[in-house]
C-alpha cells in the first residue's frame, strides 16, 4: 500500500471523509461577506463621522474576503459548488446594498444616480444570463477587464462610504468616489456586453 493511500485512511483503516465544503475557510469568509451587508447598512442609521469610518472598515474587510476566499479555495483545493454559488451572490449583495444606502443617504445624488443604476442593472442582467448559460452548460470566464471593473467599483464605493467624513481629512474624497463610480459604470457596460453577446448567441442557436 502506498504512502498516499495510507494518508487517505483513518486509524481504523477506513477511508477518511472529506471535510464538508460548507465548513471550509473560503466558504466561511463568504458567509462573513454576506453578514457584513446588514452591518454596513446599519452604520448609516447612526449619526456622526465615527459611523462612516466604521462602515468603511467593515466594507474594506468584506471586500478583502472577496479576494481571499477565491485565492484560498484554489490554493487549498477547496473549491466547491456551494462556494461557486455563494461567492457572486455575496458580491452582488454587498455592492447593491451599499449603493442603495448611499443613494438613500444622499451621498450619491442627481445625475450620478445613473451610474449606480447602470451598475445595479448590469448585476441583475449578468445574474440572469449566467443562470441561463448554466442550464446550457456554457461557461463564461471572468475577463481581466471585468476584474479591473470590480476593483475600481469597490474602491469607488469605499471613498463614497467615507464621504463627508473623508472630505474633512482629504477634500476630494467624495469627488474621487463619484469619478470612480462613473468609471466603473462605463466598464460595467462594456464587460456586461460580453455576457449579453454570449447569451444572445446561444439563445439564437436554441431557437
């Protein structure tokens, strides 16, 4: 019996059970990102600059888990169907909820609401297309440009969360946030078109 085989057996000589995917660290980080959503939103019901900085701190930690869960899942070979399902859901919940509360709070105002709406519509469209393509067993890999879009989007939202509190430290905090939001919205349209084109092509083939 080889050493590799021995490592897969417990003390009784029976095969070891693989650790349940829902308890591995990458998925736990994803759960944390979902739990961060109500925490960030709750901060906006508190008054004062401290609430803004607290919301930003929670958001930054949650955004970092977006990178860590995928990295650890690949590095530790702990990729799972549960993780693949929850990861994009957690991302969309965090982004959508924060954009909505920033609009409600007035941090995003006027014509700049259009950029937020574009981002939200793209997230809904891509979710629908992914579900449709998954039924056809068609995979649409995330492009490098889409990753840049996500990074710019998260940074922009971070600056907007700091908002008025950040402006007291650095005058252009809100301006950087709004500019980044529009940059993310433009990239959102471009990258969303890739998904739309793939979906339409397979829809036409089906018809």
